[in-house]
């Protein structure tokens, strides 16, 4: 999913597709979010679901712009909550 998200994150941030200088940092953010969602929240994003991909992109852009800090914006909280409600959880007993 990282390979699909990276060009979209770069486009959102206005980073040229040909520039790779920030790729390792952006990939670390994307992979960190995926890992956090899976290991701490019990969610696995479906790479074929466009809504999941765009959520990941928006979340990664937020993390990049806020250096990992700050409160999650309401629209991201709302979308994360919808992932739980719509059965995105891998562990339904939690």
C-alpha cells in the first residue's frame, strides 16, 4: 500500500514526483501509520479500497506537516471511526 500512497502523498504536499530526497521519510511515516493502525487499533487497510488509500494519504500528510504531533483533525477522527464501524477491524472482539 506504501507504493500506492507515496505518489499521492507527494502530490498532496506539492513535492515533484521526480524528487526522491524525502521518499525514505515519507515511506517511514506511511509504514508507521499502517503499523500503528494494525498493531494498536486492530485495523488493516484494504489497498484496493480507494477510501482507505485516501485516508492513509491524508493521515500521512497530517503527520508530515505536524511532525508527528498535534491533535488529529476532526475529519480524520471521523473517518477513522467510520473504519471501525464499517468492519475494518481485524480483531472484532476488542
